């Protein structure tokens, strides 16, 4: 486990130095870090607890809207509005989970799409609350300690802090009692229940942490774009991209979602600048290849191989 | 091994080659893949026609002009990465993009980085209101388009039928339809029209009959619809099915495309729509531009190609007049633009809370005998308005 902490510390150090080394490539890095954070947050529910959600854009949207509307319409400083967004996301996850965790398998996934769609429609139609379909511009932000929150550098470090925090939380969860409960529920709910675990409570906790973290990233995303529209931010495609990033990287692994973000966002950017109109096609082919040949994800597949080899060795004595 | 050494020695030369070929490069961020690619391609074609014209007449400051094009994949995050990439190439200005969800974040970032932006396709008011000293839009916005519709309704009221009074509004819940509806409602009240129906629908709806039936019972004089392509087609067809009649019918966006007439057929007659350019508008050089755009695309050109052409003409004009290719000089030159083109006249002004916005005269087209025909404003019209729209039973 220690090695994971060393890797994280090393990556954070690299991350801190990155803007000095590549000052002209910050937007891609911010996008990559946000996706790494969102996918890791998604994985707490989707990977560790085994409940596939295709509605995580609602948490991203909730966080983004709290920041954007808070700043643009109510003059609330973004650090307070992000906090409010976190609490709101956790509460939403609680209510949402209470309603839907009785459903199993694909039915839970379908219900997440439905609830995300409801939130999208609220954002579009309740103009008094959200600014409506035309979206919200963030024109002015306070400058804490003289920091310009709009600057790419500050956006970058916020995104880095977000991604690092999320990974750290997953590391802590993976070795905690809660982490083992999650895995027990994922593998077999009935057996978990037989050993005294309440699956609904465990899943609810996972959902609340996952949702709150996604909302945190959403708040940073709003500052990064400084203009949000409900159609884009509550979009099903964003939910799918978040889930896909974690799945491609490897569900239920600490580094899988980060590797997925690196591959999908990084290759997306390389293909965009190299292959012009064909970039989406090549991107699609890449995803297909990974899914076909590494169904457990890029990190998941070798991790499984290593674990099996370790067991085999132990069995041989 | 020798091959590798040869390749390595040639590589830097190859990489620097494009910079030698093109002396002045302007940045373009356009949606060439993803959901907006169909529009992006049309803008691209228009820009290429303008580029050929500019270079044929000596380029800019005596140097050939070139486009540094970046695809935004129809996403804001990719557009922001593209800005950084073009910034590294030190382009004097950037043109882009189609959707407001992409152009909005672009305008914000480019204002902070002090790079001039010429808006390519986005018509959302919020891009130039309050705007910034670095953002310029030669095409229309939601206020200008809504005003064009109501100027047209006023014209009908004054010249044909002074009893025109009631309006029913139907619009999608996207950013553009909503903002056009909002402006429409404001103007209706201001100019003494009564709104008897006000209904938005979720984009992707295919059955409008319940709404249209409700409108029918209100007997509106004017039907004001804002809908994208497929929705517009469905609404036009279903109006006939439920026998909804109105003296004037306007369908924004959807009805402006040639495919609308192909798909709706005779039912599209009398429908009016506002655009920024049309092939029969009474500006100098329109026919020539129409032919060139048609040759480039191989199909009937629309206002999308014209807007792409317009953006690059504005860029080239500013670069030609700018004292240097420094961005602040280019921005100053853009602010002083006073340019006649076959698409429209361009000046950038501050008015009604807008900044860097061309107060463009939008055109009202009416579908007459299976063709889009410019009917308003009077001095730019190619044909007379056909009014009133006959009832379905009488057609």
C-alpha cells in the first residue's frame, strides 16, 4: 500500500512542476485532471461498490451551477458555493440512493439516466433558479490572497488538488473496513448481508461520497469554462464519458480511472490536432480495442493477472 | 542507421516548412467533428472561398494569407485547448466557433489572454452583451433577429392588415430558441401585440399536435416558431394535420435551410424566416458570391457559408489596416471596421448594452413557389410579400 502513497506523492510533485515545464498546455491538463477526479469519484460507486451510474453529470452540473449561479446572481464566493454544492450533492445522492438502491443490475443504471434527465429539465426550465436554457456567465470572481481564480495556472492547481484528493480518498477507502464492505456488497449482496453488512447503507455512503466529489470537480469546471449551459453540463454524454474513463482504465482499482483519463483525454487531444475530422473515428477504434482485448480495463487486466499469479504461487507452497 | 540520421536531420526542416509557405496565418477554431460538424463544414467552405478571393487580390499587407484551422470536436474544453495551441503559434486573431456553449468560454478566455476573437457562428446575445473589447461579431444576435421578425409583422400590419394582433409562440428549450422567444415576448408587449400562446418543448419532441391544437382554439393572427431542422419540419406538417391557420407564419432556423422546402413541400409556402444573408439580397457582388459558394460546396449555399465568408473578410480587412500584426493593433483595427461585403455592411458598435456587435440588417425570407425569396426590408427585397397566408382548406 505504501507504494501507492509514494506514486501519488511523485505524481503530485510532477503535477506541481508541470505548469513551469509546459505553460502552453494547461487547458488539456486541466481537462485531464478533472476527468481523472470525476472518474475516480465515479469508481467509488461504480467500481468499488459495483453500482454503475450513468447519471454522474448531474453531480458535476450541481457543483457547477452552485458556483456559477452563486457567483453571478447572489455574489456568493466560490469556496462557499462549492461547499454548498458538496452538501447538496451528498443530499441528492442520499435521496436518489434511497429511492433507487432497491433496484438491481441494469435497472439501477436506467434509473440514474432518468434522474439525471429530470435535473437537466429543471436546469433548463426553472430560469429563476438556474438562469434557464441560455446559461450563466461567470464575469467576476473574488481574488483570495491576490489570486486570479480565472487564470489557467490557478485553475490547473485547483484541478490538481481535486484529482489528488479524490485519489487519496479512494486509497484510504480501499484499505478501510468500509472498503472491504464495499467489495463484499459488490461481489454478493446476500453473503454480505449474512455477515452483518447492511448493503443499502454501504451503497448509500459510497454514493454520497462519490456524488459530493463529482460536485467538487463540477465547481472547478464552472470556473474553468466561466460559462455554463444546462444542455452541455447535464448532458448524458458527459455521464457516459466519466463512466467510460473509469471502465477503460479499470474499475475498482486505485489508478485505473487516472490511467483512463490520461488515455482518453490525452489521446483525444493528440488525435484532434493530428487527424483532423477523422479524430472521433480513431478515438472510437481505440476504445473498442481496449474493451475487446482488456475487458477489465488497462490497469484492471494486469492487476488481475498479478493477483492470480500471487495466489497460484501461494497455493504451490 | 544512416536512414535514421538522414531522417533526423531532415525532420526539423520539415516541421518548420509550413511557416515558410504561409506568411500571415489567422487562427480558426471550428466544429469539424462531433454533433455540429455539419455546420462547421459549411463555415469552413465559406472561409475557403473568402481566402481564395483575398489571396487572388494580393493577400494581406502584400503577403499570402493562410488559415491555421483547429477542430474543437464540438466541445468547449477542446476549443480552449485549441486557443492555447494557436496562441503558441502567435496568430494575430482567432475566428470561432458555431455553438454558444463553445464560443462563450472562448470569449471569456480570449478576453483574459487579450487575443481578438471574431465570432463565427454563435448568435447568442450573451457573447457580445456585455461583451468585451476583444470580441467582435459581424453576424446577428437574438435581439436583432427577434426585432427583424417584429419589424416584419409591423410592416404587414401597416401595409396589409391592421387587425394583426395576436401571437402564438412555440420554441425548443435550447439556448437559441429560448432567447429568441424571450426577446419576442418583450417586443410583442412593447409593440402592442397580444400573446395568446407561449409554449416551449423539449428538443427531440416529435408530436406537436396537442400544442398546435391548443393554439388552434386561440386563433392567433401570427405564429412565431423557433425550431431546429427536424422539429421545424414536423411542426409545419402537423399544422396542416390539425388545421391550424394563421395570417402570418414565421419559423426561425429550421425553415431557413433548403432541405426544409424539400421535406415539407407545398406546405412550406408562405412561411417566413430571418437570415443574415440570401442569394437574392440587393447587395453588390451577391450573384458572384453565390456562384463561388455553390461551386465550392457543390450544393445550394446557405447563410452559414456566407457567415464563414464574412468572418474571414472582416479579419483580412482588419489585418490589412492594422499598424502591425500585434494583437492590440489588430483589435484597434477591428474596432474601426467599416466594410462593405456581398453579405452585409460591417461596423462594430456599442449599443443597447452590446459591445463589438455589428448592427446588421437581417433579412426576412418567404418561401414562394418552392424558393426562398427576400421580401423584407423593403429596400433589400427581391419580391413582394405574399399575404395573408391562405387557410389550409383554400390551398
